[in-house]
C-alpha cells in the first residue's frame, strides 16, 4: 500500500501499551493500541495491519491464556496471512505451543527484552511484507501475462502535436483521457505516457472495461476477500492494488456500468478502496490513463456517464488521429508489421512490392492500425513468395479514389460520406463472410464487439 501499515498491540494494561507504543515509535514503527479482544478484532476487521502483538490474558487474575488463544484463532480465521505474535507474563512451553497451533508466528514473555522483542517483530513484519508482495506479484503476472512491447511509428505531421503533448504530460501525475477511433493505437500511447513518467519502473496494468461483466466489476477492480461470495475461496488482489505506485490503463472506459461509476470516482478522489467482503480501507497511489472511441460528452448528456467522473478522467485530453489521416505512417508501419509477422511464422526477409504499397495507400483503413496489422499477418500466411503484392492482402472495397491515391489521399480523407459508405460495405462484407456471426465479423474487421454494434446502429444494419 501507499502508506506504511501499523502494528496492532492488544493488552489490558495501560502501562504496557504505553511502553510498547514508545518503543515502537523510537524504532520508527507506527502502531494502534487496544485493551480488549473485541477491540482488536474490530480494528483488524476495518484496517490493513502489518502485524499483531497480543497478550494472552485479559481478565483480572486469569492465567490460562484462553482469551488470547481464542483471539489468535479468530484473527487467523479473519486473515490467514496476518503475522501474529503472542505475549504473556505466564509463559510456559505448553502455552507457547498452543499459541503456535492457533496461528501465532512467535512468542514473547513478559517482562520482555527490547532487543528480542524488536527482532521477533521485524522478522514477522518482513514475513508479512513478503506475503503481500508475493500476492501482488502473482496477480500482476496473471494480469500482465502476454503484454509485450508494441510497434510504434509516428512520422506523419498529423502525429507531431500528439507526440509533443505526450512529452509534456508524460512526466506529470495528471490523469489522461486518450480519444480516438477503434484500432488507432490508444494503448500504445498510454504505454508511451507511462514509460516517460517517474512511474516507468512500476506496473503498467491494462484493463479492458468492455470485457468486465458488471457482476464482477468490483472484484476485478478492487479485489475480494475469502468468503465474500460463493466462489471466493481465497483473497484476491484487484487491479488497483496491482497498479499501486504505477499506472492503470482503462481501455474502453465508456463501457463502465453506471452503477459502478461512483465507486471508481471515489478511488480517484480519495485514493481509497475496500475489497469486496471487507470493511478495511486500503490506500493506493495510481495514475489513471483512460481511452475510448465513444463520445463521452454525449454519454453525459444521455445520463449514461457521470459528469464528475469525466472531469476526473480528462485532466488532460489527447486525440489520436485515425490511420487515414496519417498516411505517411502507413508504409513504414506496414513494413514493421510484415517483419514481425515474418519472424513469427518463420518467413524472414519478406518485403512489400510496389503494387502492395500503392494498395495500402489507396485503402481507407476503417479498422485503423489494428486492421493494418491483421492484413500484413494474412499476407505473410497467404503469400507464395518473399515479395508481397497487392492481391495477397484481401482488402475490401473501402478504397480511396484513384485520384485521391495519386494525390496522397488528402482529398478523400476529407470526404466523410465516401468513408462512411466504404466502412458500411466493409461491415456488411464481414457479416457475409462470417455467416452473420458477430464475433467472427468483429475479428475480421479488427474491432471489438461493442465497436461493431455501434457501427450496426450507425448504418442501420439489422443482425
């Protein structure tokens, strides 16, 4: 967590609590003191703790240690990995063994030796920190598995203002909203911002908000504790905790369910969250980068997106131009995709022919960079020789006019009507090739299902 976790000290003697508080303060350790098992359980239920140091006897004239043993068992049931240290003035080997069996990690006798006490506590603190880091890393590996470096080309004039904004915004801690059509590479821009920040060595966690069902939203984003619901067999770290100290990238942020938006807003405002099934408040330090191809202002007007959440997300707003507006990047990007796909499929040395390059420049690219990548991958798979020509691409009808292609495409990029018609033909052709299967059609176009459904609505296509 962003702040150091405190040690909980439970003892019924005020002078013992004060002596331990001063000792820990002199060692630079924070603590919370309570005088009863009930108070100890309440604090452990509502706060994240580094360790618990608890007495075994609370009622006057009792020496059995049963109260403390019961407390240890309850604390262990509440948090199986919380380090526990037992302490009593009536220490016996049998009582120490019983405390260990209930879940204590070590045992201290009163009156204590300060050096031994601090040695035991530091060992338990290190153990707890190692357990928390292990959980976080395991979750980080699960989330980040398969996310590697992506190709990035930005030689066109249309990209220069955006790159300048990335250079200016990257080193700050400001939240960023990246806008752009589907497939334009918003995730690549998010990685560039993270890499240029002081958080570059910390996690970059990507979450596709369109792929998280509303029923598991809180569990995925904030985590859950064991027993929070039927299938919660162990504690689970949420995406915010994994990204602590780093950057959280929310792709397709416009898909966040309305009912969940206030919970996300609270984390952005206060840096605080609770795992599902827990009342412990955790603090996180996360920089948020969001991306969408939706018109969030229109969503706000329709009441499907909170205005205050939009204000939090777009401290800085970046607009990523579509591929048809950055035509100088098409051929260099295609060559890079071709080399990458050739290496992947054991066909190194493949090159683009002149006809292929002209076909690429004449195409409108409704699926943007993602579609370009898929086209080059198909060219490697289907091509017969080392030189790729235009017929091997399998491009659709969304081409620019021959005059526009000869002029570099500038005229056609301004003709929204032609692009819309071309895009509609591409969508209809993908549906035909996939026999009406929406998922397969989306994959052919390099779009998400949500983006494809928006195009159905735009063009009046009934599925």
